[in-house]
C-alpha cells in the first residue's frame, strides 16, 4: 500500500537527424542575433573610421579622442601634426582622431 510499483521504462524512440538539429537551434539563433546586434555594427564602425583616417589631408579640422580640436598641418604615415592654437603644434597618432569637422568650424569656437 505504501510502496508504489516500479515499472521498467520502455526504450526511447530512435532520435532522427532533425531532433539533433532542433536541440541546437536556440544556440544557433543566439549566435546569429549576437552577430547582427554586436559584431556587424562594430565592424562597420571600424571600417568607417579607417576610411576617415585614410582621407585625412592638410587643412582638415579635426577633433581627437581626447577632445582637442585643431587643424591638420602635416600628414604622415602614422602621425599627424595638429595646430591647436597660434604657434602651438602637436603630433598625434592618426588613430587618435575621432571626427573631421566641417570647414570653418574652428573659427566659430
């Protein structure tokens, strides 16, 4: 009365190839969402930044990642010279430039 009967379980049906795919489908979908929401936009942004750095030329007005605004006076392979004030010129790595301003912006500052 107090002890229930124990019955042997029947053998499970043979798993088909679709069952194994369906088991991993949520993981595959998570990786797809991760790619489209995080990886792809980051790669696009890096590509745009690289194009911005390659298009730098003398006379462009730029803002650095540190927040300095100035005008490019010399462009090298890895470094650029930026005039940030009268008779004040600094050299920075190209990668430190984050934004190219429209012409004449520095006169308004």
